[in-house]
């Protein structure tokens, strides 16, 4: 069993070497973090704005509901076998790791009856991230099918595309259709997008944005309709329509002032 554990651990570290996981998935990857995710996104958007042929960029931020808790064990094992060619002893190890788990609760000194767990992986465990990435790896195929750019950080997905002024409707429809396909794909994997946490924003000058019609600012996410925002919060960074970072600087300054004021009171 110790030899088997070392073999599985080696496979975990070699996923990036053999390109088994999405190249733009930054979480739990060496030399990657939320910082590299936001910098990569910001760099692509700035380059698009500097390109005179492209006048606008659209960004959509998608978030999955309790994604790590919703990983279905039976689907997970099927994906490992058919998509990643994990078989034999290694597949048995994954099956032992995932199945046979139970959970119970203690409330007011009384312990509830235990029940079996058929889904979820522990986010901060050694194998949890690897299981989650292999479970959601195919989502990047949807991005490629719709020809949209993307950055991923765990269950946070950033989709974006740039266009000319006359291509606004086509770009909006493209990202809306991509999001609709992602919603269907999530349903097949027993995952769920959170419409209330989905955000959209057009990047360009205020003069260009004023020319957008009200219908061009709306996006359909399942049964919910969302409006494009003036600012969005992406992994802790506030992005405004002109990419001036004024909102982020203002909020960061206010937060620093708040903590300095509290330190002064403590002193």
C-alpha cells in the first residue's frame, strides 16, 4: 500500500508535465495563484483594448455552487477510467479512497444516525484538488467550442471575448450560448451554476459603452436575467469598465485605513 501511495502521489505531481489538466487552471499549480489568474486576465483585456481593430471586450464571471461537495463518486470513477485511462490497482485505490465514507452530526449532545456519502471531495486534502480537476476538466472543451478565452481558479470561471463595435450582438450571444451549454454540462455532472453570483461587464470607454442598447447589456443565465455592471469583483480585485483600477485602489485604501484605525485604538 505504501508503494501504491507513492505511485499515486507521483501521478499527482506529473499531471502538469503530461498536460492532463487545463493549462489555465491556476489553483494548486506551482507558481500560480489568484494573482497570476487576475494578471493573465487583465493582460489579455489590455492587449485587446490596445488593438485598434477591437473596440470592446466582454467578461463573464461564473461560479459553481459548492463544487467540491458536489463531486459525484460514481461519475468521478467513470471519468478517471475513460478519460484519463486510470485502471487496475490505481483505479481500485481511487475507489477505496472515494467510497465507503459516512457522516454523522451531533446536535445538543445527541448524535444523529450516520449516513453514507456518495459525493464530495475534501478541498484541502492531498487528493481532493486532483479529483476535482479531473471531474471538471472537460469544461474547457466548451470554451474552445465557442471560441472564447478563459481563466479558471478552482470553481471560479472567467470567460471573455473581444470584438469590434459592429460585433457586439454576436459576442454577447456567443458568451450567452457558452454559458447555456455550461449550465447543461453542469446538470449532467450534478453541479450547479449560481446565477446570483454570475457577473458580466463590458470593457471600453464610457463614450463607447453609452452606445450599447439596453438589450445588449442583458444576459440570460437559465431562468435568470443579469445586467452588465460598471464594476465587478474577480478573486478579490475590483475591475471597472475602463480598467483604470480606480475602484480597486479606493476600496483597498479604505480597508487599509479601517485596519490602521483599529490598530490605533488597540494601542
